[in-house]
């Protein structure tokens, strides 16, 4: 029978406990960093002495349909933080990504020229894809021109049918297989096709719609923002609340159609329910400013 040495046993036990503690801290560190890499860093980029004063996504200002040289010059010189533009493939030779919204088929600026113009300015960008054929060549240009890790880059497409939507969404897996090659700080803006008609009761985002979207997004490694139509928010509160609760990677981006009708009070339940850093408001400046003061 071997002699039992109590001090040796305790010493080995302490070493084992120390090893388990170190492994535990290491795993927490890895998980924390993965969480940080997958969360939306847009507000971090704009918050500071020369930017917005607090982590309130309602403070972020937007320029829309920046699809020409003149609009790009105006947006780069202005006070907005995020510049949004639409991308299609030119309808004639040379077939390349250009900045235009259907039914337009041509533009005075290509995506490559647009990105070169943005590169020297302190702006974030949101690129809205209207066709699958434009995605892969655009992603290649993004990787080539915007190599820095800090600038907010959002890529947007409607990938599922939504309330009142008549347009055909982009095929989800085809779009995601192309854009998920982008760095993990890239924000994927994934929406539903929608419609809104005055004078009738418009349906909101259904449970099937939000569950279908969450199923698509749950395994992604990128932060995801869901563009949601302001005029459909009141009737979708339970569904969109549930969707946001599924992951810290998720945010909402509230937008409006030109003729949509809604009120500030329609937006307040979301502002009161969630951290103000998790809901962006791509709305007219007057309404967005009023909302940020609530």
C-alpha cells in the first residue's frame, strides 16, 4: 500500500482548480470577444467629441438615394452619418455595378467610383441591392476599396415576402452566401418586401414572417439589422419585440415610404421598451430629432 501524502494531494488539487479557473476565464474571454465582433459597432464609430454625444441610434442621420455624382458630393459635404445608395448592373455595356434605382438602368457614377469618393471621408455607407447579379461583383469591389475595419458598412436586401409586399424578394441563401464573405463587422440589413395603402387596415409583420427571418439569421456571424416600415409598427409590436429578444446581434432600422401615414406615438413603445442603441430611425430629420428628445 502506498503512503498517502496529504500535502501532495492538496497541492495537486489546487493546481487542478487553478487550471479549471484559467480555462474558464479563457473561454469567457473568447465568448466576450466573439460577441463584441458580432455586435453592431456603428454607434461606436460615430459617438465621440466630434460626433453624436450619446449611444442613441436615433441620433444617426441619413442621406437617401445617393445615386449620382451630385448627390454624392452633397452627402459627403453634409452633416449626415450614413449614406445610402442603390446598386444595379448597368443595362448596357460595360455591364458593371452602378448606382441607380429601378426603373433606371444607367447612372453617371459606378460603384467603384462611388466607393473611391467615400473612402476619404468619415461616413458610413449602406448599399441597397436590387438584383442578385449585382451582389458578387459589388462585394469584390467592397473588399478591394474598403479594407479598413472601422467604417460602418451595411449591405441591404429584401430577402423574404412581408406584409403587403408585391415585389419579388432576393433569394435569401444566394444573397447571404455572397455577402457573408465580408468581414464580420459588416452589418447585414435583411428585410421583407412590404406595401402600404391609405384608407385601409394594413396588416403588420406576422409571426410566420418574423420566425422565418429569425431562422435565416440565427446562425449568421454578422450583426443584423431588420429594416421595418414605420406605418406597420403598431400592429407588429409583439412580433418585433420577440425578434429583437432572440439575439444581441439584432437591431431594427425604422424607415418610411414617401406617402405613409404614422405618428410619433406609434414609435414610442419601441423606444420605451428597448435600449435606445438598438433601434435606428431612417426618417425625416424633423421627426427623428423630435423622437431623440423623448
